[in-house]
């Protein structure tokens, strides 16, 4: 009975939670060790906390904001045909999203039953 409480036989192998907890503990300890090698001279409220963009110190933080349309322009341009059909469907109403969710789930169930 003790074996059943410590190991789970999934048919694809044995999952031992104690081994995973030990691995997690080792990963956390390694993370703290790596973090301890970090720079110690960081000071809040100095020039170190100012934004740094492409080699220039930025004084006005509100001008640094990069809009997603600029950041992802390559994806948006490449998928323009997809987004031009998708954006009109975006209403912002939660019930519309639930309708899409339940409709997709119903279609998946019907396809699963037919297959």
C-alpha cells in the first residue's frame, strides 16, 4: 500500500512526486545561487533606475511607450487577411465570446462523435 501512495503508474512510466519535489528544491537552490552572483551595487532612486533605450538615457518615460501595432507590425502585416476578418467579430461583449466558446466546443464534440 505504501508503494501506491508514493508512485503513480500511468502506463507510460512511473511518476514519483517525491523525486519531482526534490528536483524542484534543487532548481530553487540553484536559482538562489545564480542570483547571489548578481551585481550588488544597485541603488534605488538613482540614475540606475532611469529607462535606457538604444544607448540613450530617457528622461520622459511617457514617450518611451512602444505601441503593440509598432512592435508587431510584421505579424500584423503578414496576417492582414486574417485580422481583417477577425477584428469585426471582436465586440467586447462577454456573452459573444461565450457563444463562440460553446459553439466551438459543440462542433468539436460533433466531429469527435463522427470520427
